C-alpha cells in the first residue's frame, strides 16, 4: 500500500467533512464505519476519528487511505 502524505490526507478530510468513512492502515488493517472528526498537523500529524463514542487517534504516517461510506 502507498502512504498518503499529510497534505493529501488533510485535503481529503477537508473535502469529505465530518462523515462516516473506512480508514485503511499501512499494516493492512481497516477501521470501518467511523466518523472522521479532524486532522491535526504539527510535528506529529494525527487523524482523529470516532466510533461508538470512542475517540481514536491515528498517526498520519500509519494511514494508507480513507474512503467515505455510502
């Protein structure tokens, strides 16, 4: 799998807004039907997602792709 750059991920999160998505990780795992909350830049960029009232923070360098759920 190909690593998304921070800028690509920030752009995608901005375009899709707060919605439900599936996040694919570089290790092959998938986190399905999560709500995309935000992305935080800085020295350790992090994707913030939520599932069943649980906040999950994923380092951007671990994210392979993010796709909206129809």
